[in-house]
C-alpha cells in the first residue's frame, strides 16, 4: 500500500495511526500553526489546559485566528489561571481581524454589554459578522431593530450580505466524504475551505458542513448499504442512521471501480448536510489501510460521484451532464477519440458532426435555455472599465466623450488631454532651444503629420492592417459624406474585430433602418449589437438596452433587467443613466438604497478620471474658448 499518495502533496500516506501522529509532530516541529493549534485542541479535549495553552499561544503568535479564538475562550472561562477580560478581548480582536465570524459576534456582545454609548461599535461588529455568514450576528441585528437601535436599511443590508455569504458556501463547501468500515471505525472529510481530515474511531462518521460545524452520524452514513447489492447503492451515500426520514437523503449507487479491487465500493447521495460520498471498504489487511485507501481515491472519485448524482436526478432521455462520452451514440473519450463540447451550452459532448445533428432535436430546448443563461451571465457582469479604456501614459480611465481626449492619427491611440497638454508644453520648451525640432507623438514618438495627405496615408496604412479603430473612423467619415453603405461595411469589419463603438453604430443603423437599401429595421440585430457593445463597456449602449427593456417592462423580468443595465452604466460614469434611475425612484418603483448605490457608483467613476494635469488642460481650453 506504499504506492498510495496524498492527492494534494503526492507524499505517501501513513499506513498506521502511529505514522499519522508522527507526521503531525513533524508539522508541529516545523512551526505549522494549523498543526500546533490542532495539537492544542486535542490537549483541551483531554483537559490538559496548561499544555493546550502553550500550543495555542504558539499557534496564535504564528497568526492562526482559530487559536486566537480558542485562547479567548480559555481566558473567559479561567482555564489558565484567573479569568482575564482584557486578554480575552485582545484575542477576540485578533481573531476578528483575521475574519473569524464568531469572534466578531462576541465582540459585538461585549460592546453591547458596556452600555448604549458603545451600541454603534456593536452594530458594526454584527454587520461584519453577517457579511461573513454568521447567523448569530444577524439574529442580534434583528433583535435590535424593533428597539430602534438598528436602522431598517442596515438590517436589510445585513440580511442580503448574510444570504450572499451562505449561498456562496453552499456549492463550494457543502461536500462531505464519509467512510464506514466493517468493524465500526469511521472517518470523515469536510471540504470547507481547507479544513483538515478528522478521524473518529468510536463508530461515528465525522463530517464538516460548509458553515464549519461538526456533524456526527453512525457508520451507516458512510458506507453500510441496506441492500447487499452494491449496484443498488441506496445507502452508500444517502442512507442515514437517523430514523427521522426527513434527514435520510437521496443516494446514488456505486460500483467497484476495479473487479480485482478488495477494499471499496463507491456511492454518492444528498443527505441532510449536503453531498455525501460513501466508500465501503471490503476485505483488507487492516482497518487503517482501508481508511487511507478510501481517502486516497477520494480526489479521483468525487467527480464521478457528482456525475452519478446528476444522472440519477435528471431526465433519462436527456442526460445534460459533463459525461466524457458522446451524448448521441455513447462513444467514450478513450485512446485517440476526442469529443467536442456543444459550443452554445457546454453541457454535452459529441464525437462527430453527424452525432450532433442526430441529437439536435432532443437537445435543442435545453441547449437554448442554457445558452440564454450563459449570455445573461456575461451580459450582466460589471465591466472593469468603459470601452474607452485607460490613458496609456497616466493609466487613468479616459473620460467619456471625445472632447477631453486626443486621438493620435499616427498610431491610432487615444490619450487624455492632460498628458497631451503636458507633452506639448515640454516640446514647446525644447523647441525654444532647438527651433528645428519637429512635433512628435507622445506615445509612439513618430513625427506628427503636417498635412491632410499625410493623415490620409497613415489612415490607409492602418486600414490595410485591419486596425479596428481606423476602420471605425473611416466609417464615421463615410457617414459625413453620406455614403451609408460604405460606412456599414467599415463598421461591420471593425465590429468583427471587437470594436465596441462600431457595434453601437451598427445598432443605431438597425434601430432606425438608416440608408436607402443598406439595412432595414431589425430588432434582433439591434439588440445583438447593443449587447456586444455593452459587454465591452459601452455605457450608452448599456443605457439603450435599459431603455428598451423599460419600454417592454410589462413582459415579466424586463423591468428588473432595465434597472441592472442602468446601474451598470452609472458605474461606468453615464450621467443620463443616473437620471433615469432617479426618475424611476421618484415614481416609487425602486428603493432609495438602489438610487444611492447608482449615485455612489457614478461619482466613483467620475472621480477616477480626475487628475491635476487634466484639470490644468481643461482650464487652458476654457480660456481659449472664451477668447
């Protein structure tokens, strides 16, 4: 069994309990704070408080927040000398700073106990605890609301944050590995943001759910199926020792991965504490070997167990899973056979185009539904910046609109007027000493074109190089000349190369049906180009999408989508979107909190574009306009 390795560090797993303890002591000697804290916790269970205090103190000095919290409990209970409130608060604060939600809740209770003058601090602690998913903190805020100590908006924000934290932990952490041995030894592994394996030799399965709490269950939870046929597998992952049928869960059967294997049958199921993976060892040299074998294959079999559950809980005619076999003919991805995912939904795989066509009628509905979900996920992500991007010199976001930015014809880049003005001032000073010095581009250092012929030559060169900005600007020039057909061609090429402004121009053409015989009004194409521009950070396109959804808000979720579009546009610095949200708020359709969020996002976006150089350039341009 020496070939069995840890799925994470690839080190051989210990074959006996003595080796496991020796490994722990090695980690303690290497000053591993987690191992030291675990050693201290073990000493606490054995009532060896002095030794536990030494271990926990050392772990806390190394930055372990759980050790800080355990030390606060010891000082509170007087388990190391007399009770010490000052030291208790110190360790609670250290744990809270590190993100320990229970420590944050207890600090709030301490502040609350001091008096009303500390109520603000207590509420802050509970608000942070709620953001970390602590239910006690939420309860404290609820109790404070009827008395007037907690504002309605604060309670609502805490409830939203708590729910977000809990939802975020469900899929990522509510996974339990349970192993049941024939002689009553159990081991559990909680996948909870790096929680370690916990063992229990008294016939219990120890598991940890997403919130970090410990759940004890009998050996049957881990792998004692009521049906001797392992292919039935009802109890492999879903059976529960609790006679209460509400917690029995739903199990998915397992089968031996290798006919010659002697020690496990894999099963999976949904129990009261989330997903349970059940491993039942068969005959093996020793109980310890069985446990370690099961842990070694955990990493390999958890994916198959998840797939098994998905197969048993979906329609048998349309198994929309990530199985490594063709959804049409069942060919497995082995040897030289390569399967390709459906590019629209990414749910199923096919071995050939023929199989994909044959399966389309069966797959069509779910494919379209999932493709629409994926499109919305992409569409409603907040872009990091606007389509204008950042100034390549000062690296601050460019302001919206062309009046405060300078387009460089030579390299087709855009910089802010602050950087251009500073560069111009430096060149003016240098030209005093050297009158023959030519004006140069502040970015590529190429001499700036002095005539229209030079500008045209540079533009043609950029168009031939398929520069999307040059193509879009050429389309703009064509609209000025009245050539809508040529403008459409240039904008289409620029849009294919990912230019957001070109997408927006095309959406306007499809919206109005501009140009005689060029394009006709097309709602679908209009929305497509608006969405493409919005995904790339175009705030006006985003606002137009919101207006379109608002006009059709009688169609179910369209009003909610409109508000989302306006908020995203406001966060990108679009003032008109803020005005739209204000008008909707004044009509009583949205809350003041939502309007305030939009205003904050807009102000932050505008402030991010400000700099002393830009203000100086703007002042200079104002003086020139007045003259």
